C-alpha cells in the first residue's frame, strides 16, 4: 500500500472554509483578499502516463452523455491544461462544475438541514439581498445585473427539479408530470420576466414559489428560493459560490499522513517504508535526506512494526514537544528526523555552490511569506549567490497582497499587477514596486507548472514582464492554471434573527464573491489564459535540469554589441 500525495476533488467554488467577517463601513478590504486555486485531481500529480487531448475529449463527452458530471468535470480539468488552444473548454468546464456543485450540495446533510430550517420568505429575501449587493461588488457589473442573476437562478432551479435527490429531499411525493410541466414553464414563461431591480427580484421569486405550490405540494418551499441564490452566485464565474453557515464554519478534515512534507510512504510486510520524496518539497530541502527504501521504525514514539494507516494517523495526532519525530533506520545507521507541525511556506538552499546558484521554494502565499523570503534572500546573499531558481510549482496561491510583496523583492521598479473591479481598493488599481536597491537584482529562473495558480501566477507574470527585455528572468515548466481573480466573503443577513443579545444570528450564509480580475504587467488577463513559460518542459525532473541550465546561461557575460563600419 502506497500513501500518495493527497488532494481533494477540485470543486472550484468550495475551497477551504472562510473564517473572515465582513468589514465594517470604511474598513480596509486588504485583510480579506484571497487569491487561491484548488488542487487539481490527485491523478494529475502522480500519473506517469497522461491521456491525450483527444482521449480526454472522448472521456468528457461520454461522461456528459451518461450524466456522470463529476467524471466530466475531472476530464475537462485535465483537458483545459492539456490543450490550451482548444476553444469552448473553459465554458464546458464551468458548466460541468455547476452541475457537480449542485449534485454535491443536494447530497450534503448540512445543506439539507440549512434549507429545511428556512421559511420560504427567508429564501426569497436572501435572493433579494444577493440581487441588491452582488451587482455593486462583482468584478464585472455587466454580468451581474438583476436580470442576469434571475436567469442564472432559473437555470439552476430547472436543473434541480430534474434531480431525483432534490425531489426526494425537498419536494416529496408530488406527481412527476406536474413537476415536469412546471419545470418546462421556467424557461418558456418565467425566464422572460423582466427583472430591473431588487423589488422585481423579490416579487418575481415570491410569485414563482407560490405558483409552484399551486401546481403541486412542496415539502420545503425555501428550497426553490435557495436554488435561485446558489444559481445566481455560481452563474457569475467558477469561483463565486454561496456557502451555508455549516460550509463556512467546518474546517477541512485533516489528513494524517506526511504528504504535505513531500514524504511518500508505503506499508510493506508490516513495515513502514519511505517510498520517495517529492522534488521541491520541504523534505527534499533538508540536509538529512530521506531516501526511498528507508524504514520508519517509530513516529512520535509509537512503534511502527506491524502498523497500518490507522496507527500512523494516531501517532501523528500526538506530536512530541511541538514536533513530529520520525525514527529512521537504514542499512548503514539510524537517525531521527524532526518535522515542524506548522510547515513553513518558504524553503531555501544552495544548489550550485561553485556557480553561485540558490534555490527558493514557495509553497503558498501567507501573511509571513514576504518576511520568510527576506530571510531566505539574506541567507543566500551571504553565500554569494548570483542567480536564483524560484520554484512556484504546485503553489496554488493564497494571499494576493503577500504575492505582491514577494514580487517587489525581485523587481527594483516597475508594474507588478493591476486589477479590474468596482470596489475602491481594486477598482483599476495598479500595484507597483519601489523597492529600488533593496531588491535582489540577480538573474531569476522561475519554475511553474499546471498547479501554479492565482497569487503565484501574479509573481511569475511580474518577473517575466519586468525582466523580459533585460533577459534577467526566464520561465521553465508548464502553462499555469489560469486563476486571475480575487475573492471576498460577502456575508448575508436577510435570514438572520437577533439572538438574546440583539445581535444577528449569522444563519444566512456567505457569498464567496469575485471582486477583481487581475492583469499581468503586459496588460493581458491572467484568468483563463494562465502564464506560458518560454521553455515548456513536462517532466518535473527535466524541468529542474533545464532551469539549472538556463541559470548558467543567464550568468554568462553578455557579448558586446558588434562595431559596425560607418555608413
């Protein structure tokens, strides 16, 4: 049994739960910026044989025909990376995503409980609140008019009424023929209704729910309104989504293995064996290297003899002195490896002492990342580093503002990124560097791949565009994911009841809303397109070799310009 690099299925809208509160009037939005993309399916990270673009198209089409939307979505995720030139893939990806989101929430007990606890009036008021607030905050107001939100809601309810799970949970024993007739009227009659403002949105949905109740009995009338809320949000783009209070509050289930450190494990004949160390991971940077085939005899004092995944998970739940202690046995010796519980986001090392080449790996952008990069740069500078390999592979983003600060460390002066949005802090805002002499002005080779996304793409694009003319930066690897947006948690309140202290109960949910789109310094959008490296290399090991070769080339003195004869 091999424990591989784990990753959740990529529901783009349902990322790690947000725990932010909406800012008070006049408060800065800066702490609420989030720019992070989901992990791709795990098989993309570990597969040795990737299907061709034609095979992926066939797989996606077959899954759609069979109504297997999760399989279709997975295929479109892979296809969007395998064939960037294909037209219409992004639209199909988003359409299948909406179906997956809908299917999953209908099976979610927490969602069912949330909807069942609402009165129909609460659901209608929530849609009205979305229609009032979202058009003033969404990055592209032309795509978020009340009329368009209404249209997205119609389509979402149309799909829901065809779903047996939705009918069973919220409708009950109503005659199928009557439900299907009302479903047909959604497109033929209700979709044509004019919705000019919030008043029209509230009145229209109230009448629609009442019309449905006249046609057939509905166990939970609020379910129809909440489908409008969900559809209005997810119809805007692949990153905007409505989250119930349960979805907002529940942390992701912890994975008790060592994949986050880059350590792959397997159980063999009752022994816990190191199956490999992922290149560029935290474990790969440590001076005491783990090697494939090493035996892990104890984890946090727990003997791993005749152990299994359950015992390993139990051991990892009980760290020792704030660290995970791994007792390793090799054919030559035994030693202890200590892992920090809070994994750093920045690691550095010298990879070419003779050539003066340093390696900085950034796994994610957090509030402390810029400070950690400063420490890494200072350490490398003290060792006379003359070029840097900046490794952003697998970096899904994180804090947008942290990424801007990191980019400044490599750009003395110049544009880093610009934003398009409605809110003051992201409305046609330009983020530039004025770091001057404090910047590490050395050649940089940036390593990127298909899981490099969002805030990490901001850094890659900034270095590429600012150093392209001077040939001080090159990009190596694969085209990036293409998430160039910033999200903000918009808390709703229309269904809240005051508690015993008179404060809102917080039961209305939150819209994870796209408030800005990002443009690279060259003026091109990052979202959907991603960043294409100058040197496209698919194999991770070869990416490293090419990056090192390019760094050596950048360190060569530039040839003087030829002296031309006069005339």
